[in-house]
C-alpha cells in the first residue's frame, strides 16, 4: 500500500485565503459599480422617455396663444396628446367666449352712445331755454344730467375694456393730485343727503401715463365709493406709489360694499389687467379698500 503525504505550510494557506478574499472583493466592487451604472442609465432613459414629454407639454401650454393654437402636437404618448387636445379645445372655447364678450361690449357701447348723445343735447337745449332756472324743473334737470353723465362714463369704460390693443397707448405727463381733485368735485353730487364725510390726503404727484384710461379707473373707484357708502368716512389717499380709497362697510350701507361695489369695479379690474397695472381690492371687518399701484 502506497501513501502520499502533502504538507501545506501555514504561510501558503494564508496567502491563498487572502488571494481568494481579494478576488471576491474585486468581484463585488465591480458588480456594484456595474449595477450602479446600469441604474443610472435606466433612470436617464426613463427620464427622457417620460419626464421630457411632460415638460414639453408644460412649455407648450405656457406658450400657447391664438397665433399657434392650431399647430400640430406630438408628445410621444397618446395620453399626453389627448391631454393637449383637451387643453387646446378648452382654450379655444374660452377665447371664443372672450371674443363674443368683447364684440358685445363694442356693439352695445356704440349703440348706447347715440341715445345718450340725444339726451345730452336735449338737456343742453332745455338749459339754454331756461328750464334749469325754473325751481319746478331744477331738481329733475339735475337728476337727468347726473344720469346722462353716469351713462356716458359707463359707455366710455365699456369701450376701453373692449379695446383689442391697450399696449400702444400714448403716455402723457399727468398731475394726479389735480386729476383726483377734479374727479372728487365732479362726483360730489352723489354725497348729497348722506351722512358720510370725505377725508382727503393727497400728495403732489405727477407721472407719465395714458391719461384717459387712468382717469376712467380713478373716476370709477371714487364714484363707486361715493355711490355705495351712505354713512361714515371715505378716506381718499394719494402717495408717490399708490392711490387708495377706504370706506366704511357698516350695516347702514346696505351691504353693497360686500358685493364688490357694483359693475364699476368689475369693469376697471378688467381694464387694469389689460393695461398691466396693479389693483388691490380688500375687505376687512368694517372697511372696504381699493388700492391702485402707481409704480
């Protein structure tokens, strides 16, 4: 019987174990790096396939207007294309509604100008004939003149709101203090017989602005405060940066201030938006304020 005896030294065994351990560590590190690179590549692929089309439809929606409304859309996925079609159809209906509204405002305003002009001319003729001097007709004449003035201001506001181009208005040097004072005087008749008081705090302010729309906005703000406030203080303030009107909203004012002060503020809000100005309407516990930024 023949026996083979192999003697392995401790140093040889230790070196083999170290070598095997290092190779396994290298394998684990290389495998981990490969997996990480694969995950990064997959994430990048998914980003391009999913996120970029979503960002594309977001940019497309932000740049969409009437000039490129009918441009073809292709956002890779059928669901995104359907969403784009839905958004475009909704915008198209909104734009059609706005166009109908502007057309109605223009037509209605022009149609109303003729009877208002006839009434104005008739009142001027009656004044020349002395009807305004007769105590029997003086009150009625004043009311008719005020009504015609109100209607003319409303028509002018409607026409400016319906203007298609408001960004090409010519600016003039306007003395705001003098303009506000004249508007207060013109609308003072609305305060007759009421228990309210006007407190003016007007700084000497001038700026370059389109005078006609600025006058329309200021007139409507002051007029609405005078018309719908029946008691308390109306505070009119003018600074270098802001024009504001603050009035009481007590119960004796009929709650009208809580409903936006009629059609006037609704119209000037649209006009201010078209002109790129800033109008702030705030309602507090007992106060209603309208502020127009002059910056």
